[in-house]
């Protein structure tokens, strides 16, 4: 199994207050890794370290190393790193323009101007995100008029327009209904053939359905990681067992 991300001794803090401590693990390529744990345990912080989003926060600090396919991410120019490691957030956040412009925003920024190339890219990525058939008749429609689930799939499609290696998703379904969540779950499962996926989720049944690997964080520390089967069904640590049985969360 190839390793996409190798994380070593990763720590993070906000205004000197620790949020993540000495986390080391590997995230395999073309797999879905679920990050779980109680509220405030550092899941979003962990995700934000992987593409160095954390450094946008002036009070935040991180130490340790994150390698992407063997390359130290600290040495990759930020713009390139953010292309290689895309991110999708909890609240669907399309830009307030048309579906087409959402999809061509980054490719145009990176210099693609040819209309045919852009059209082909829009179609390809919307298809990958399972949205094309629903929107193909009116790509000039405002993205804000899509349903929440469609908006979230648009955000995933938009993240794919720059051909990332890794897709980070922070509770992408928590604002969606069960049916839209199921569509996203199916989508992520199909996308792992091409991308490495790391998803933070509060929804344990969801993690059980889609994750290959699971990472459990507790109070900023990694307490358990490995195959989802093992971590989510036969955890070895007390904290994980208690969390999964709903003692806290
Ligand atoms: N921007 C910030 N500034 C200061 N402290 C922060 C910031 N973001 C997070 N924290 C703190 O860092 C710790 C970890 O937060 P984080 O958001 O990573 O947790 P989480 O596991 O994602 O929680 P949740 O499940 O509620 O989303 C918490 O104590 C939180 O209060
Ligand atoms: Mg969070």
C-alpha cells in the first residue's frame, strides 16, 4: 500500500495553547481515512495542518513534519501545496456566481483560457462529482440556487478542477439530509480510485460505511489508528470504546 501522507510528531497550538500533540501516522493512497473523536479533540486542526491552512491563522503554530509522497510539505510552495491537497468544508460554500464560473475559477487562474478546454474540464469534473446530469442544461444558473447537497457536490467538483492528489473534507455532510449524505458517501467511495481522501466525521455509522482507515483523536493526541474495521468495531483503547458507545462525544 503506497503512502500518500506521512505525518511525524505533528503538534499544533493556538496562542500558545496546545490543540494537537505529537501525532504520527501514515495515510495510504487511494483510501478513505476517517478522522473521529469528541468535539474539540483537534480533528479540524489536524486537517488544517495537512495543507498548512493553519498558518493562515496568525495565532496558530505547528511543528513536526508532513510529507506528501515523500516530499516535505514545508518545502512545497503554498499555492502548489493547496493544489495538491484540496479542501471541502462543513458548510457548502460555492462562490456566489454561476455553476460554470465556480468550476472554471481555478483553471482560469492557472492560465487555461481555451473555451473548449474549459468546457471539457467542467463536464469531466461535474461528472466525477455525480452532478453533471442535474445541472448540464443550465450551467449559467447561480450556484446559490442549488440544493445544499448539490452545492456540496459542486464544491467537491470544484476542488477536483485543479487535479489534487488528496482531498480533505471536514464534516462535509453535517449540514445535509440523509439522502444527500448518502449521495456524497457514494461519491467519495467512487472518487477514492483517483484520489486519497481524508474525512472528518461525527457520524460513526458513516465512517463505518465508507472508511478504509480510521484515526481516533482524543484531547489532541492520537490514541488509535489502523484499519477502520479494527478501530471502529474492535477498538483497543478505552477512550475509543467509550466514544463509540456514546459515553461522550
Ligand atoms: N482558530 C482557533 N483559535 C483558537 N483556538 C482554536 C481555534 N480553532 C480551534 N481551537 C481550539 O483548538 C482545539 C481543537 O479544535 P478543533 O477545531 O481542531 O477540534 P475539532 O475536533 O475539530 O472539534 P469539533 O468536532 O467541534 O469540530 C479546541 O480546544 C479549540 O477550542
Ligand atoms: Mg472541527
